[in-house]
C-alpha cells in the first residue's frame, strides 16, 4: 500500500519537474534569441594586474587576440540587448596563459556577463579580466 501512495506523488513531481524544465528552456531560448539580435564587433574588457594594482581597459575585436600581461585574450562573440530592454552585454571569451618555454595553458573558456562580472570570473593569481560592454567600431 505504501508503494501505491508514493507512485502517484512521484508522477506528479516528475510532471511538475518536466513542466519547469520546459519553461526554463523556453525562457532561455527566448533570451538567447533576443540577445543575438544585436551582435557587436568589439568587446570592451577591463583587466586588473594584482601585483601593480593597475587596471587597464582594452577593446578586443571579434576573433582577434590581444595580450594582457601573461594572458592572451580572444573574444568569439559579443552581444548587447536592444535599448528598450534591460541593459546587458554578453561575450564568449577564451583566455590562455602564456608561459615562457611552455605551451599555452587554457585558463577560461565561456560566457561573461557585464552585469555580473563575478558570475564567470577568470581565476588567476595575478590577473582579473571582466566584460564591460560590446560596441560597434563606428
């Protein structure tokens, strides 16, 4: 008898979970399609050298790499929401560490969000890098 009581409750929870996952996927797809509506050509990043306590702001063109200290940074995609929506800039960033006499070491590959710089942070002992904005060259 105990099993019969648990099975319907499990089915209800399972159906509720499927509905929640479907709703979450729908919202994610809507958000990503809205964010992709306005791709930009330049990502504006800021970096902190923790040894010297200096910050640097630099512009990285899409699919080109720049060096910041011992880091090589490449932005693959940069989006910005339209002006009528909540401000948000997102970028897909790849960051490698350059070591003399050794191969590059991948430090970070993923999405950065300007509104949440700590959400996907670069973990390095000397450098911090975060996204500020996405813009057009004009």
